[in-house]
C-alpha cells in the first residue's frame, strides 16, 4: 500500500466526522426551534428569557454554533425545561410531555401541587 493510502483514509474519516457533527448541530437547532415554537416564543423572547443574544439563538437554531454548557443551561431556563429534558427529548426526537410537565411542576409550591393534582384527578376521573 502506498503512503498516500492511510493519509487519504484519515482525511475521509475526518470529513465524515465533520459531516456528522454538522448534522448533529443542525438537528439540535431544529429541536430547539420546535421547542421554542411549541411555546409560542419568538427568537427575541427566548433570547430575553435565556439571557442570551438573539444572534446566539439564531445561530443555535441554524446549527451554526456549538453551545457551551453555560449556554445550554441558559437555554433550558428560557425554554422552562431541565437540561435532562432538553437532551432527552432531543435524543428521542419527540417532545417528552411527562418530563416537561414534571419540570413545570418542580418549581411550584406545595399548595400549587395539591391544586394541580386535584385538577388532574377531576379531569381524568372516570366515575
């Protein structure tokens, strides 16, 4: 085998890894956009709620930006979900309504939780 063979293979592998990362960034951006839209938020509103710039939100949604852990934390605050839910719903490629509901209820007081429980029971009571 010539010396060019391994170099060529390494170059092809590097290009494939780059393509995979680019696709991952775009897929994550699409996921963030879907979550934002499901909450009827504009990019501007999400940026304000997340303490991020509108440009950062746009770049994340386009897949042109690899957000840091700090940025992901801010994004999860703006979307009102935990990091776990943000990634779980991304991996499953569907919104995990139960996880999002748990995230929502996690910040509520004891009396609000009791009220929510009573409402849910009343809604689904099959007597």
